[in-house]
C-alpha cells in the first residue's frame, strides 16, 4: 500500500497527460527509468490489447524479483504515453496446472 501511495504521488509530478482512470502518466522512458531507479523493477511481461478496431495499447508488468514488488502500466501507442494503473509490494509466480493433474 505504501508503495502504491508513493508511486502515485511521485508520478503525478512527471505526468504529462491524463488517462481515462486518472493514472499517473509520462513518457515510456520516464516510467521505465522511474520504476527501475525507485523500485528496482524491470519489464517482465507485455501483452497487446485492442482499444478499438484500429488502435492498440500495450500492457506491461514490471517486477522486482528480489522483493516481489510489481507495477502494471498501459502504453498508449497512439499518444506515445505510458500510464501506471496499479502496483504492489508482494507477488509470486503461479505455475499452470498440468492437464493430467488432479489438483
């Protein structure tokens, strides 16, 4: 919770555009640098989302493997801006069940 609060306050300072959910936004490079420097988080996952028939956005998961800290951000390809939408202090990887598993 503390990380989310600090992240929200500090990213508001570098925000250069508003996002639909009022998330802190900045250039992709600024977000990468901030998360790396402040929380030692790096991008570990990316997915493509279709916003409309003609526009897409990328969803990024940043993670610090030592502390379990994580952040989720959206990259608006049309506006070239990244917005942080959530973060936390603890995480773990989930291994998918095997098809023949009874658990």
